[in-house]
């Protein structure tokens, strides 16, 4: 039996997922720069749990993850077109985001060397290494989730 999920609920799931991912990264960087305490550890664990739960609901349970990661030979014409459009748009968005992040990182390192410790540089790089691949893999599904009126879930 198929059921439908509205675009509003999917947009909320995408928003919660990305917001909690950004918040997790901010908490991690704050902990690395200023020092960890119990409140930061609990906050980091809670936001990480929100990322995992919202990922499972928004991408896995709805089938969006499977749709954008399925071999093209196993998709029908409509799914192929939908996935192709989402991939094109997500590559454009990802290029803009990564260019902005790396430009910001360049200026941060270039003009604020005294304010950032070696540990801070490593932590910022680690956060980027973790977030950018996540963004690469979820962005196409997020575009489909936010552009479709209703999504059928089996």
C-alpha cells in the first residue's frame, strides 16, 4: 500500500536534518576551540542523534536515498528524469557552497592566523571533510524532496 508524504513535511525533514548538521558542526568546533564540558558533549550527542533520526525519516524511510543511489537501468523514465534534474541542480548548489566555504576558509586562515590554533585548523578541516561528503550524498534527494508536491512511499 502506498501512502503520500506532503512537500511541507519533506521540507521540514530536510530543514531539520541540515540545521542539526550545522549545529552539530558548530558545537564540535566550539568544543575544540574553547574546550569540552559536559553540556557541550550532551549537546553534540543530541544534535548528532537528531541528524541520524531525521536522515532515517527524510531519506531512508521515504525511499529518496534509494532513488538517487539506484543504478539508472533500474529506474523508469520519470524517475530517471527526476533524478537527472536533481543531480544537475545539486551539483550547481554544491559548487556554489563549496566555493563559498573554501573562499571563507582561505580568508579565515590568511587574515586570522593569530586567532586560530593549529588544533583549530585541524578541527575545521575535519568538519569540512565530514560535512561536504554528507552534503554531496544528500543534496540530490533533498532537491527531490523539496520540489515534488507529494512523494509516494511504499
